[in-house]
């Protein structure tokens, strides 16, 4: 009965992805990405259960670490650009184009 | 076979010369050095030619070293009669061009020595491209030689120079890259792990493959030649290039195309070549007539000359693809003669333009009155352009038509109308520039000075002498051409009536 | 009798030195052209010397030749291999070529001498003599060649010389245009000659007379005719026969000696030479090609004569007459062996009396400071006695006054044509009548009647250097015809070269055609005298009847060329240029512009909004997955 | 009971050295006084690179291991060693470029144009963290193509990317653009790695393992039609193709390359590309090797689209760095042609060696080109707008000549390394003897003809048009920069005339293919 979890993870992944597409606030966009990562984690754990080995669960931990590192970097970057532009909207940062 | 690596020496001298010249600080010195080097190359080339035995092995002065074993690429150079005469052509033209462009580079306040260094680099590559007996090596030279010419046009040319230069480069590059695919495919299909020309002869048997590969090569050569309808880069390039560069461009570089057709398209893909012959002959004939007609309508001297060359290249390709000994030898001879005749035509036109500062025919008139020598040289050059008997160009044009007629009568006849059109475009241009009342704009025009006479005299001498004694060249060319045609497996059609000898 | 076989010369004697004939004048030309101003002083003398030298060689060769047995009189001297496997440069010494050589070098030398005086005031006299020498060399190569390639070299060589000499006063636009026209029209003819050579080579695998002629018969009938007609096209170009006649009248822009030598005595007869030379092979008696030749000849002789009637420019009048006379020669050449001898005979005598007439005209112009309009002449016989007398002799000769050259040769032609084809014959007779008219008109307008020139002109007799050639030429104009025709001297002499008819023609002075000719000539002359001698000649040209204008305009030949070729040609040219710039090059540039444009448009998809990038990734991922599904489940 | 894992330390030594040096660098940041840091960092970084390189050489000499290291999770095989060598060389020269404080912001935290920035500048402050950051990135680059299971690959991907996200934002001039580049790169990078991860998850679900070899085994048994497999590979592909900047995932490249400090751009354009291609090859050849007929068609489309988009869009660019970015996209397209040329063993070796050679030539030339870019400056920083380059050929012919030479190499003109690079790849593609691939090669050459246009356009600007009065000044290059330019130029010539030695290396490296 793991299918539901997979569907859920797929939904979470999709929600995250769509969130990235529709939200303007850099922080929110970034959180959506995190959501996608966690969707992956769910998938891993589920599959680990399905396959009957622990690799997936281990991987999930790795992913959390990586995600955490990503948060550090990401917030740093976003904060800098917020300080500079006084706005966290990703649409404002569109000088580089064409 | 001598052990002396003549061809490498020829190239080496030019390249080293180029390096030396590029480091010279003093422009005058640079010019003289360039002249010296090119003359040295000429002398060496002549010595080499003397040592060449026309009826010996096909390829002589051969040198073969592995260059890139993983690609089966060799540094392999050698000459047969055809390559030899074309190398000789380059070797003769370069010093003359150097002498002729003595002041060309100065107009743009651009580095004079770079110009002359480029000339020498170009000479090395011209020798290399004709001498290469490794298809890959040929390709390398074929593409690489675009660059010096590109810079010569682009930085020393006329008003439209960068447009012309880019057009020239991209057009040729496009053809070249298609050829690259064919080169690669040829290597794989032949599966000899070698790019050596002799190894590749007859290596491609499957007809369909042959056709594709042939097309890959042919398009590149057709653009280079240039064959109608891919010719439009030439008038721009030739009109914008400084006279000297134009000479080498039209006189030698374009010959690489026709040479390639004879050497590679025919010998490597004989069946495909035969398959394509009707189309090629048709294109050539169109080129002959079309080029001539468009030339008549030109108002710019250099463009006019460029179009006459397009017409002449039509003759050459027709001769190559007629695949008769006479026509092919004629075509080869045509490459050489055309180099001389167009060369002198461009150079004299260059002198004219240098004096008046305009390329437009309308700005001239009655020059003969004030500058009879200039006019005389121009006339002789023009007459060789309309291939007047007694001048070298006649021999080749006659042979091409004669040989073509043996197999393709109608195209030959249509091509012969070019003879009439040639008279029109040349003499009309001459009449408008040189005859009639002297235009005041040219009233002060100086006649040829010493240097310019030295530029013109050797070429005219060559044109006249070869006009009456083409035998020396033909003796070198004929055996080579016969060999090629043997590889193509064609035999000349026999005369209809068996002539009883001694009658 | 068939022509004799061509033997390769064993060597020895003047024949093996025949090449000197060509090389001497060629060297002269080279020296004068390369030497430049340095040779100005003695240039003309060198020119004369070389020409005379050529004549001497020709004479020696001639003497050696007549020393030989008739069967031995065709000898080819191989000089060197020209194009391996295609052609050598070699000379064919036979009665035909040597006759031409003598004519060319003799008349040529005289005209050289004459030119010393005529061109004495011209700063470029040296260049003039250089060109004259060049011409003589080329013309000799033309007639001496033992194969078509060598002939063609001479053929175009004389064309070049003609171009240079017509355009000698190139600063006159009219001269420059005329020169170019002459060359281009000749090129049209050369086109025919070239194709003829290709066809011959494709057929026989050779271009040398020695190998082609004997085998010509083996070629199919159609091929023979084709070759013949193509050769004829070439001949028409060189000899100003219809339809390629238009250049000759404009060619009169050249200095008069040129008109005399090139456009009367020698070059324009090259066409006749070509036909006669290839006659036995490609224009055999009764062949289609031969018939066409005769038709062309008749048409031209009438056309020329008619043009001659209306010209007020003395040189153009003579030019028309030249066309007409060459028409006679063509006519004769077309009918085969029966006519060859007469054609050549007329060619030779015409060479003399027409040169005489032209030089006379030149002398008149010299006297009238280059006035050419006969309406501004008149009554000159008193002032230019020698010129008048010589000119008058030439006049009698050309109209065929009994016992003078023209009488025998032209009458011979008419007779032989009569036997061949009566209609052509009678047309020839008509032509003779017209000749009588326009020549008389010319003489009357020039030498008789009141003086019509304005006061500025002070007519004076020309210097001896000019009058002596006139005298010599006129002497030949008197006697040469009789010498050549009576007892078929020339016919027999030429027989080894061109063959001879089964029965030799006998000359009977009182034949119907002969008398009719004389009568018609008399009538023509009478009309001319009545019209121009009795009544006042208006100084300004009257509008004239439709016919007169028709003749004056060269029978609208130029108008026709203009309408048929030049105008369409110009349009075609413009069209082609436009097509090249807009069409072909347009496509090329359009392609480039297209790529650039698409780049300009496409880069807009790079909006700079990170979310749109993310979208592209998202969609891309979806597409990829979809594609994978499709491919994977296929 | 669990047995302790075996670690082949010698095989992994290069990695360890780099990461170790990176950690030390961090410590230096923490403890060394400001004025000393730089003096410590530069030698430390360079030496670690040299050391790693030496070890790579040593391993190749000692004989290439035939089994993956670290319990099969890191594959140190022939290709890996070659790629490591390449990356280390490229990083070395890039570090030489980075060693130029003019390029980096004195204080990233300070708002652009603010008083504190002024202060930082006057104090001569500098972010010496760039060195450890760069080292971490380089370490990631080394691990990325070597990782033999998807988890390691993911980690390596992040280790490689995260420092680069930061480094992109540290440009001294045009800081707004720099920060924007950093943000965009970060968001998109994270986004794409999420896809990568999800793909990994699905494959794990399909194969029960993330080990590449395991996956290929599973493929062999299960056949290639499982939904999990198909979607998984697609997702995985997105993550990888994003890194090499293949269309339609190329959008980030121009923006980031343009905004980032030029030395960092050089590092990304050379090192990252090499690493990413190494990873792509490993995934598609090792894990999905038995599935090639499934992904080849898709790859075909991607490659075609990539080279076309790259060549076309580059034509109208006006920013030199942006143009080079598009050029790098086009080159990625050309490289993908080689990725598809898989068949039997010999064919794979041919293709692999071709790709490796191409990567070397392209990487070196790219670094050289960007090095030249750093030298042509306006008062306000680099003269980024192409129009400013007009007439450079007259003002400083040597530099312009070198740049022109690099451009010609990009265009693939014979007698430059670029020509043989292209040749090697296209040759392997044609050698496969499949019409569809040969057709792609034809498309590729047409695209490179179009691409030649914009390289030539720059040459026209530099040489054929006259310089503007207030043209950019060319700073006299530091010893480091001139070394970089000189090295790249030399290599471009040498590989253009005598490619054989490097070709031999590439072939030896490729012969054994990837360890299974």
C-alpha cells in the first residue's frame, strides 16, 4: 500500500514545482524548492520500504543535509539581493535578459 | 627521385619569410624582404620544375610523414604535372603581386608588414594546398588559407571591405564544412585508416555513397571556383580586395576549386562524377554565358573583371567534366593562363584605379592619349581576357572547347558564344576607359612608372610566349591528366572518320 | 582534276625559309612597339624594309615553286609542334598561298611606301607602321598556314590589326566605336569558324589540310554541308558578306592606306581564300554549301553596288564597291573549280585597282585636308593630274572597260557563272551595270564639273612618295587581268592547289553576256554623267528618294542589327545584372538577414524573468518525460 | 553485523587533497590575520591543485584501477583520471585569473554604492573566501564525473554548485547584475537539482539501488519500458542537461556567465562543463547504456535544439561574455553529438576519446578567451559592450590577435585546436554509420558555419573598423593573467598543429571505458 505515498510525493513535487513557477517572493520560491526536495525524500523512504532495503532512508538523511546547506547559501544570497533592492521579488531581478 | 624535400623547402621558406617580415620594424625593409623571399621561392620552384620528369612516376618529390596517426592523417606532399604548374603559377604571381602592391597597404594607415607577411603565409598555403597528397592535409590548407585572404580583404580593401570579407569567409567556410563531413565519411567508408590520396582512389564503390560524398566535395569546390549560381561572393570580394589580393584570390585561390574537382571529385568518385556530369556541364555553360552577359552590364572595372572570371571558370569546369584528354588538359592549362591574364588585368586596372581613385568606368575616358603604355598593357591584358589567338588564353580555351565538343557538342557550341560576348565586354570597357576624348579628370594621369612596368612586363611576356609555345606546359600537364582520366576510367571518343596517316 | 597531294617539304631552297616571310614583318612590329619613341625617327623606314623583305622572300619562294613539276607544287613546311595532339604550326607552300603572298607583300609594300607620305604629319606614325607590319605578318600566316588552327591565328591576327588600325585615331569616338564594331562582328564570323574546326576535329581527329582534305569525302553529307556553312559564316564575317557586312563601311574611319590595304586589297578577301582553300573538300561543285556561297555572293554584290550608288563619302562609296567586288569573288568561288581561278584572278586584280582607287582617294583627301564628301570636290583633275590619271585608270579597270584588268576577270566570272546558273549570272551582269553607274558618279563628282570646295582648301598634288605607288598600281591595273586570264595562265598555275574543271574555259570576247555587261555598264555610266556631269551637284545632300535613302542607310543593315541584336541585348544585360544583384545575391543576403532576424526575435524568449526560465525547465522536463514515454513504449 | 567499508585512499587522494586544502582554507579565513590571508591562500590553493594533478599523473602511471573505489560509489577509471587532469589544469589557470582582487567585491554584504562599500574599498578589504569556495567547487567538479552512484553524484553536484552560486555574486563591478546572476543561478540550480533528485528517487524505485551499475543490471533484466524508469531517466536527464546548458535548459547560462565575475565565468565555462559532461557520459553510458535506443532519439532532439539555439541567439548579442555564453551552449550541442555515438566497444572508445579531446581543447580556449576579456577595461570595469571593442586590433594588435585566434579556434578553423576537437567528435559520430546521426553532424556543421558568423563579427569589429576616440584601455596584464593567456594560446596552437600526444592520452584513457 505504498502507492499512496508515491502519489503524495508526486503531488508534493508538482505543488513545489508549480509554486516555483507562480510565486514571486524569492523566499517562497526557495521554500517551494525545498518542498520538492522533501517530496523526493518521501519517495525515497517509500521506495526503501517497497524494495525492503534501507538505502532510501539513508539517502533521505543525505538529502536533508544537502538541503540544509542549500538553505544557508540561498538565504545568504537572497538577503544580499534584498538589501540591495529592498525587495525580495524575483521578477525585479530581470536586468540580465535577451 | 631527388632526396631533397623541395616542397617542404618551398613552404618553409615562405613561412620563415613571413615570420621574419612580421618582426621587421621598417616597412620599406619589410617590402624588400618580402620581395626577396618570394623571388627565392620562385627560383626554387623553377629549379624544382626543371628537375621534374613529366613521364616519370605520377607523383614526384613525394614526402610522407605521419602527422596524426589516430586520424590516419599524414603530412604527405608531392606533385604531379597539374599540381606542379599550379604551384609554379603561384610562385610566379606572388613576387609580381608584392611588387604591384608596393603602396596598397599604405592607404589604410594599417600595418604594412602585416600585409606582406600575410602574402607570404598565403603563398605557403597555396603551395601546400596544391602539393598535398593527403586529403585531410588538403582540407586543412583549403580552409586555413581563407584566413590570411580574409584579413587581406578585410583590413586593406575598399569601402565595403568588411562586408565583402565576411561574405567571402562565410561562403567558403560553409562549403568547406560540408566538405568536412564528406572527408570524414570518406575516411570511414574507405576504411583504409589513411587519408593518403593514392590509398583512397577507388576505395569508395557503393554508388549511393559515392554520390553523397561527391556532392560534399563538389559543393565546396563549386563555391570556391566559383560556379554559377554560387558565385556572388566573388564580385564583392574581388572588387573590394586590394588589386594584389584580388589577383591571388581570383588567380590562384579559386583554382583550388577547379583543381579539387579534377583531382578529387573525378578520381575519388568517378561514377558519381559521371552521374553528375550533365548538371555540371549545364551549370558551366550557364556560367559562361551568364557571367559574360552580366560582365557586359557592369559599371565597376573590378567587378567587371570578376564576372569575366566567372565566365572563364565556366570554361574550366566544363573542360574538367567533359572528361576528354584535350578538354581536361585544356582546363588545367586554362587555370594557369587565366591566372596570368586575369592577374595582369587586375593589376593594370589596379594601377588605373590607384591613379584616379575610382573604380567606375564612367570616371575614365581617353586615357590612351595621356598614358599610352598603361592603355597598351590594359589592351593586351584585355585581349588575353577575350582569348585572342597568339595569347596563351586562346590555347586553353580552344582546347577546352575542342575537347568538350568531342563528347558534348551542343554545350560546346553554346559555350563558344562566350567568344563573342568576351569581345563585347572587354572592348567596350576598353573603349569607355581608354578611347575617345580625354576626360579632364584623367588629363594629368601619369603613365606606368618603372616599378609598374616590371610588374606588367613579365606577365605579358609569359602570356605571349605561352601563346605561341604552350608545349612545355602541356608536356607536363598531359601525362598527369591522362593518368587522372585513367583512374576515372574514361577514354576519348574516337574520330568518326578514320584518317589514313601520312596523307 | 583533283588538287595535288600535299607533300611535306624535303627541305632546301627558299621554301624552307618561307617562315621568314612572316617573321620579318612580325619582328618589325615587335621592334617598333617595344622600342617605343626611340624608334620614331626611322620606324617607318624599318616598316617598309620589313614589308619589302617579305616580298623578296615571297618572290624567291615563288620562283622555286614554279621551278618544280606541277605535281610537286604543294609542299608543307612543319615549323614546330603547337598544341601536342591537336595542331602544329606549319606552312603550306602552294600556288594558291604564294599568289596571295605576292599580292599581300607587293601591294602591302607599296602601301607602306605611300603611308610614309600620307602619315607624315601624324605624331604616331611609328605605331601606324608597327600595326601595318603586324597586319602583313598575320595575313601571311593566314594564307600560308597548313592547318586550320594556324590559319585561325592569322585570321584573328588580321582582325586585331584591323581593330587597331580602324581605331588608330581612337580619340575620335566614331573611330573607337567602328573599331569595336568591326572586331565584334568579325567575332561572330569567328564563332562559325571555331565551331567548324571543332566539327572537323571531332570528325577527322585532325585539323591539318593534308589529313582533312583527302578524307573529307568520307564524312557524311550533312556533316560536310554543316562544316561548309560554318566556314562560310566565318568567311562572311571577314569578307563583309551579307549578313555580316555592316562593319566594313564604318571601318572607313581608319586612315586611308589602311582602307586600301586591309579593307580593300587583302584582309577582306580572306573569306574568299578560306572558301577556295577548303573548296575541294567542303564546297564541292553542286553542293548545298556551294550554292549558299553563290547566293550570299550575289546578294552581297548587289547590295554593295546599291550602297555604292548613294554614298557621298568617297571612301564609303569605295567600301560599298569593295563589298560588291568581293561578292563577285564569292559567287565565283561558290561554283567550284570552274570559278576558283576567276575568283582568285579577280581578287588579285581587284587588289591592285581597288588599292589604286583608295590611295587615289587618299591622295585627294590629302589635298583637300581630309574632306571626304564628294559634294565638296569637283574639277580636281586639273589640280591633281597624277592622282586623276591613276584614279581614272583604276576606274576603267573596275567598271570592266575592255582590255583592262577588270574586264577580263569580272567577265570571266560572269561567263563561268552563266554556265553554272543563268539567274545568278544575269544578276551579276546587273551588278556590273550598277558598278558602272556609281563609279562614274564618283569620278565625275570628284574630278569633273565646277569646283565646290570652299576657299580654305588649297588642293595640291601629293608628294612623289605617294604618287609613285599610285602609278605602279595603275600600271598593274591595266595589264594584269589580261596576263592572268588569257590562255588560262592563272587557272593552270592554281590547278595543283584547287583543281581545275574538266574542260578549260576559253575566252571569247563577244559572248552575249559579255556584250550585255558592256552595254549595261555604258548605260550606267551614261546615267551617272547625265545626272551629275550635266546638272549642278548640290553641295548639301538632298533628301533623296526613298530608294536613295535606302541605299544611303546601307539598306538599313545597321538599323536591323540594332533592332534585332543590340536593343534586346541591352535589355538582356540589364535584366541579367538585376537578376544577379537582386535574385541570386538577394537570396544569399536574404538568408543571412533571415538568420539574423530570427536571432533578434528568438532572443526575446530569454525574458530575464527567473520564473519563465523555471517554466522552460518545467515544460522541458514534461516534454522529455513525454518523449521518453513515447519512444520507450513504442 | 556490519563490515567496515574499504576505502582506496590512494585512488581518492586527489579529491582528498582538494577538499582538505579547502577546509584548511576555511581555517585560514578563521584564524589568519586579514593581511596574511591572501598570501597564504594563493600558494595553498595552487599547490593543492598541483599536488592533486601530480597524484593523477602518478595513478595513470601506476596503472588505472579496474574496479570502482569506496565500495563502488566512486569510480576512478581511465576517463575519470583524464577528466580530473583536465579539470585540475583548467582550475589552476582559472585560479590564476581569480587571483586578481580587481575582480571581486570588497564586501559582499555592503549595499552597492553605499557608504560602507566606499569604506570597504578604501580599507582595501577583500573576500579571500573565494579561494576555499573555489576549491570546494573544484572538489565537487572532481567528484561529479567520478561518482558511480546517483547519491554521490547528487552530493557532488551540490558541492560543486553551492560555492559557485556564491562566487557568482561577488563581482566588484556591475554588482546588481552579479547578484541577480547569483540569485538566478541559485534558484534554477536548486530547482533543477530537485528534478535530478526526484529522478534518482524514481530510478531507485525502479532498480532498488542508486548504483549506476546496479541500475544497468536492472535494465538488462526488466527491459526499458517501466514507467518509473522512463520518468526517472527523464527527470535525471533534466538535472544533468541543465548543468551542461543544453536547450531547453540553457536559459540560465547567458545570464549567469554575463553577471558572474569573469574569472568565475571562466571556471564555470571550462571546469563545470567538463565535469558535467563527465557525469552525463557516466549516467547515460554506464547506467543507461543498455537503453541507448530509448534515449538517443530524445538526445538527438536536445542536441539539435541546443546547437541551433546557441548559434542563432549568439549572432545578435552585444555583450562579449553573453556571446561567449551562447557559444558555449552551441558547443555543448556539438558535444552531445558525441554522447550519442554509442555502439560496440571500439566505437564507444572512439567517441569517448573524441569527447575527452574536445573538452580539453574547448576548456583551454575558453579560459584564454575570458582571460583576454578581463584585460580590456573601461573606467567602469570591463569593456563588456562589443561596440567598445571596435578597432582594438589597431590599439593593441597582439591582444586582439590572440583573441581573434581564440575565436577562430571556437569557430573550428584548421590549425587551431578547436578544429581537431570538432573533428574528433564528428568523426566518431559519422563512424557509427547511422544515417540519423550523420544527418545531425551535417546539421552541426551548418550550425557551426552560422556560429562562425558571430566569431567573425568580433574580428571584424576589432580589426576592420576604426577605433573610437575614447576606446577601452588594455591594462598591462599581471604575471598570472599573462601566464593564462600565454598558456591557452600556446595550447591552442600546439593542439592545432600536433594534437597527437593529447589524442594518445585521450585514447588510452578511453580504451578501458568506464568501469562497470
